[in-house]
C-alpha cells in the first residue's frame, strides 16, 4: 500500500512540500486540502484577499526554484495578464518586484505543473479545494483528517499529515480594541476618502496605506516621479501610520547572488558554537557579528562605536541616526542612495553583513536558552527584521508621493494600541502589525491544540509533533504562526521552501522505514491535556 500523505493548506509551503515529495522513487498517495477554491496562492498571493497594487518584496532571482523561474513564466503570459499588473513585457527583470497577485497566478500554474509531473511519475495526487480541515486525530493505524466541504463533513486516514495552514489573521484582542483587520483587502476600499489610522509602519501597513490611497485617488508617474492626485471625493482623506519607533522601512538594497558567507559568523561556526553549550551562546554569536561588521565596514563600526556594544545596546546605536531624522526625509535620502547603489551594483557592507547574519542566527535561535531567546527578541531581532523587511523602491515612492500630497504622516506612539481610542482623530483604525506568534494550543484543530506538543527532535524531524498516546506515522506542523516563537524569521518564501522541503524529507525517511498499513478512522482521545 502506498504511504498516504495529507497536506493541510494549499499555499506556497504546500507547493514546495509537494515538489519535494514527488522526487520519491516510491509511489505516494498525496492529498492537498485547501479551504478556498484555488490551490497554490496561499494567503498573501490570493485574489480577493489582496489588492493588485500590493507588491512582493522578493524578486524572481531570489525565489526558491519551482518548475520555471517566475520572470521566465511572466514572459510567457499574454498582454491582458501583464497589463492588468502594469508590467511591460520588455522590462521584465529577474531583479524586479511584482504585484503579489501575479505571484499567486504563478504559484497556481506551477502547482498544476508539479501535479502533472507527479502523476506522470506514478504518484496519486488529489486536490481538495473548498475543503476546510476541522481536526486531525492521531491513531495507532494512521491519523484521521476531518473536514467540511460545502456543508458536508467527512474524514480520511493518512500515514503522514503536514499542517501547512499558514497565516492566521483572526485577532480577537485587536478586534476587541475596535481595530479593523487589513484582510480581505477588498474591504479596505470601503475606507476610501476617510481619516485612517494604521497601527504599524512596515510591509503590511504600506499595503494598507497604498490600497486605501488608490481607492481615494490616483498614483501616476510623471517624468520618473511618482505623484498621488486626489479623487473627486477624497475630501479629508488622510493616513497616519503609528508605530513604537516611528520609522519607515528602508528601500531594498542591492545584493549580488549567490551570497558569500561572512568571514566569522558562518552557519557552520554558529552550529559549532551551539554544540559547545547553551551558556553564553547569544553573546558569543553577537561577538562574531561584531567582528564581521568591524572588518567589513569599519566606517559603520566607528560611527556607532560598535566595539563597546552589547546585545542589549547594539540596536539603539544602530538606529540612533535614523530615529533622529524625520522618517520622510530619511526615506527620500535612503531611496536615492539605494537607487544609486543599484545602478552601480554596489553593496553597503553593513547591510549585507546583517542580512547574511540573520540567516545564521535563524539556524541557531532554536538552540538558545529561554533567557537568551527572550533577550534576542527584545534587543537584537529588530536590527535583522528591519534589514530583511526592506521594501520595493516603488513602495517608498508611493509613500513619499502621499506625504508630498499632504495625506500621509508617521507617528511614534507609546503604550498599547488599545489606548489609541477611535473617533478622536480617525474614522477607522486598521491593525497592520503583521502575523503574531501563536501557541500550538491556539491552533484551530482541536485535538492537536489539546494533545500535541513540540517534540525535542532535530534535523528533518524538527517540526514533528509528539503525543502521549501511541500513533502510527507522523504529524508535522509547519504553519508559520506556531513556529515564530522558536524561529523568529520563519516568514518569507525562502522559509516556506525550507519548511516544505524539510517536512517532505522527514516523511520520505519515515515512509522508507515503515510501510503503510490499512486502517480505520481513529476517534479523538478523551481527557488528554498536553498542549504545548
Ligand atoms: C501580507 C503578506 C505579504 C507577504 N509578502 C511576502 C513577500 O513579498 N515575499 C516573501 O518572501 N514572503 C512574503 N510573505 C511571507 C509568506 O509567509 C509566505 O510568502 C507564504 O505565504 C507562506 O506560505 P504558507 O503556505 O505557509 O502560508 P499561506 O500563504 O498562509 O497559505 C496557507 C493556506 O492554508 C489554507 N488553510 C488554512 N487553514 C486551513 C484549513 N483548516 N483547512 C484547509 N486549508 C486551510 C489557507 O487558505 C491558505 O491557502 C508575506 C506574508 C504576508 C502575510
């Protein structure tokens, strides 16, 4: 009997997992369950949930490989498709940034190709759109996947289950504070022509500001300059982004690919440090980062007196100059610099070092002690997230256009967003702070929430869940919100690729070791409480 594999959620992570699974020489039976009608785009790249103007901050050259590179696929699309997204065929570029909905169409097309390839290789692949999985119940002869499809319930048994349910936007806390969710983006159009507060000032906040501004007026490019003109009913339309630091993200910086490793802080070195003990691990890694920054960018190191900095004091020194300047003045200057360096194909050494360092830290955050992980989150993480969450130049131009038109401000706010109140300054406030980390006990699969815990495994088994009761096969959780505490940078498409491939490798190793057995649908266990 073929190993039966269920993938719950049909987003990019599922796509990468499927691609890795079909490399198996043994025939597999794979089913993908997706609550919406289309499998492939996931949440950030799906029509309806997102606005056509929302840009991806990953270029084709940086994307993990699927059947065909994104830019090559774009060149094959017809004029109707390209013109919908304002893409000029002869300007399609591996290093350019495109609307996320265009990526969604690409993922859907790639899925179809991977499925066709998988079937040609002898795998059974079943796609189950419009199917919301409501629970996963481990059993000693496989796990039951329980689902609802068009008002009808059902269950099927699988030897291996991959929970790839992705983003979770329901935020009761935020809703209780009267804040609106940015999703689906189609709802944002109803906020046109009003005074809007946005909590957050990074990627999602820019998405929200641009979508509402586009519904209240028009962005145009005249003589290479982006301007925003009010629509007929724009009236008092305005946007205020509110964040603790009052900063705007930086414009994407130029990096050559493939990356070169850092001189000292390499993945190998970080893993060695991890093996030599948890005590002082964060400080040892930080010392390596300081050495590399000092060696690669002495001017930067001198400017922030890097040698005297600690995990606790580095971020403040790193951001000090930017925090002292008006965010739009900084944005204009930073954009001009990024455009110039892009033309010259020149790297800013400190930016490059921090980008590379975040990938190294990413490998070892799971090895940090609880105290060091808390220090990392509190003091150091912001330097890395600010660096990798830089945005396409077009996004910065749009923000500057809105500001120049007198419609956009950034405010630094203290305290919790619940205290912002509503009505005094704004007609509505949108919470655009991005995905919050969640506990496994909060997952919308009741048996998993109640009985699963993270197992202390490593390597390809690191996303496997443990259960008190005996079970056959594996259940892995690679849904981003539940990983963010331990893996704070697990967010982008590169991570989706890593997650999908790692989980697939775990399944293939297990399937090779233990042949699948016929089974009955198991019932949820009663009275077990082990949630992680
Ligand atoms: C707004 C936004 C913009 C982003 N932009 C970028 C970017 O520009 N570049 C980049 O590299 N990364 C970006 N990311 C990061 C993003 O995490 C990944 O690109 C990717 O979406 C992760 O894929 P996923 O499949 O894990 O999750 P998702 O994309 O969230 O997909 C999960 C899928 O599971 C389905 N699902 C959920 N629950 C169930 C259920 N119970 N039953 C059945 N189906 C279910 C959902 O409908 C969805 O289709 C962005 C993220 C967000 C939120």
